[in-house]
């Protein structure tokens, strides 16, 4: 990657190499004090990029974040599968310490919200702005509710 590209990515907040290095070091740390220090720096790095990824979140592979961490919140109890693509302003939240388990090769559109103890199957596409709080089978596409007209004149 060219120096120019690195500078542009860093200035936009898209350069997450440091964050992922801290994430891997934190997972490998054997001493609690070292793990706490790395968690602190990881949280500060995520905050700089405008998002939050819980220190105990499990990533089977580094996800594709086309817009960086901008507005992304991932609960510390979540499990993210291989080859996932997560767009900006996505919330993967917990309810009673239980968070979603996301399968392989999923696409989560901008502004989507996934809540609670649910399982998202493999190769699932979740549309922008969709709120998901139930299990989703493999190879499904989930979109938001249709528009409703409340008052017609």
C-alpha cells in the first residue's frame, strides 16, 4: 500500500491495523494486568474510530468493515463468523448477557440492529435499517418492515 493511501486511510479513521494487532495481543495475553492494559488501548483505539467492540467479542476471522468502525457497536458477548461484512452504524447488542451468534459470510447493512440471544445463519444478508431479534436461517435475506400510511387524506 502506498504512503499516500496509508495517510488517507489514517486521517479518515479507516486504518484499523493497530486496533486488530491490539485485539490479537489481548486475546493471547496470559496475565490479567497485561490483558487489562491492552483492553484499555484497544478501547481507546476503537473510540478514536467512532465505534466500540467489546473486549471479549469472538471473531473467527477479521471482518470486512468497508467504512471502518464508524458507529459500529458490537457487544462483548457476540460471536462473529468468517468473511462477514459489516457496514457503518450497525449495533450487535446483548440482552441479559446474551448476544447474537453470526454465521459465515454474512452481510449486515448500514444501520442494522441485531439484539439478544439469536443465531444468524450462514450467507445471510441483512438489509440497511433492519431490526433483527429472532433467529435467521441460512441463505436468507432480511429486510425492514414495509412503509405504512397512518393517515390518508
